[in-house]
């Protein structure tokens, strides 16, 4: 089967699965599904993953061209509105990916603008970032790699003030997370302590491959957005090169273990799918020396996901499940499951590979 053929088949399976998921979850949000039978664990408000469910439905609507599918996607997006002013940096994940694919939907555009304005207002000049926040529990004054992707383009959409906040937010995370000696793996989580200094948190620890994928995605977004000196393009380029090299994103396993330091830890197909999208974005950066290598590797990752981890018709399980995603290895939660954000990023990567989505806009 040609590259276009296998990718089109895989995208069709994932998006048909999304339709079945919509029937199963009703007015709730899917989080992760049991690998044996595809039964979803759901949330009422979507948590930090709700935007990926809305985004997946927008991808389905774009693929089918169905007005009914657009209506379904718009309804889920509308249910994300309470997160616009929520105290969490993950509002970028929720409200960027939940609205960016909603072309022509005025309500989704208005929600994105509202969320972008609120996020820009939450920027803390003293810390140089939008704090992790308390909406999901735990200490508020934290910085994590999963608090950057989505928030960078969301902030940047809020005019000059938002663009400056987006650049500062990303660079402060790079200051903290990238190894200071220029080699090694990123440290993904930090806390502002009582002595008014940043202290590294033990969990998640360096080697968390999904955290590395989130960081690469944020850097790729910034490189595509960079149009002013405040973005510090040269530093972003060095950060991308460091992540590609030190995290073996061009030469390591196509589907990494959850913990790079423990080869026997569960695989995480969601980390692979996020990485594939980040690599496809990097391939779009004008004049970048890595373009061909990134595009080739992204296609190889998506091919492996489609042929090694995606369920097919005719089995006991529903077709179109991207298995072997790891929600949380530390607690043993859903370590070999279908994850809603894994489905989203795989579908997004496949759609980009097929030319039906412009990753400069998502």
C-alpha cells in the first residue's frame, strides 16, 4: 500500500472510532479506554484532555464534510467554556486544540479569544510565566513541560501583549527544563518554593518521554510563530537541536518507553504521536537543516503506530483504537490503553501527512 493509502486508511479508522466513542460517552468526555474491549473511562468536565476530544471531532467533521459532525464538534467545544478562566496552564491544551480546527465557527473563535485574553492576564511578570495553577490540584506556583504546548500559540493569538507573554513563558520553561550543561535529558517539573527560588520536583523525573515530546512541540510552535526579536529564534533553534539529539527523537525507538531510563517501562504511543506532529511542524520551519530528517522520521513514527498499535476491523476489539498509551506509569493508571490525546495527535499527524490540515494553523 502506498504512503497515501496506508495513512488514509489509518485516519479513516481513527475517525470512525471517534464516531463510535461519541455514541458511547454521550455528554461526557473520554479519557482512556480499556484495551480489551474499548470501554471508555470518562470525565464530566474534560479535565486537561477535553480539548483533544473536541479537536478530534473537528478533525472528523473536516474529514467527512458532514454538517451533523460539525454540530457535534461545536457542542463539545462549547462545553469547554468553563476552562477559559480556570487557573491552569493546561488551558492551552484544552482551548487551543479544542478550537484551532474549528474553521468558520464563530462561537469557537470567540471562546479562543476569550481564553487567550484570560491566559495573557494570568502571566506573572515576576516569575516570567503563566503559573501551572491550582485548578487541577497541587501547588499553584509550578512549571511543567505539559504547561507549555497549546499555551504558546494561544497566548500568541492575543496580540502583541500575548505574543510577548508566549515567548517569555516558553523561554522561562527552557531556562528551567533544559540541561544547563548542554547535554542530558530535560527536567520536566519545577516548583517555586518558600525561599522564592525554583526547585526541581521528583515526579515526573527526567526521562519522561511524553514531557520531552510536549517540550519539542512547544518549541516547534514557537519557531513557526517567531516574527519578532523577543522570540529569540537562535535559542529556539538550539533548543530544538538539543532535544532532537539528547532525546534521540530522530534515531531512538519509534515508540518510546514512558521512562527513557527504564527500557522495560510501558510504551507510550501518545508520546510517539505528539513527537510525530512536532517533527512535522519542525519540517515546516523555513531554512531549517533538519527538515528532511524530521519529515521522514515523522512518517516512520506514524507508519509504526498505524501498523503496530492500531486495532483493525474483524477483531474482538473496536477498530481504530491506538493502543499502548500510558496515562500514568507512576500510579499504574491505564498503562497500555487507548488515550484520547493519543488518538487526536495520531489523527492530526495523519491528516497533515495527507495534506488535509495545515500544521501552521493548529
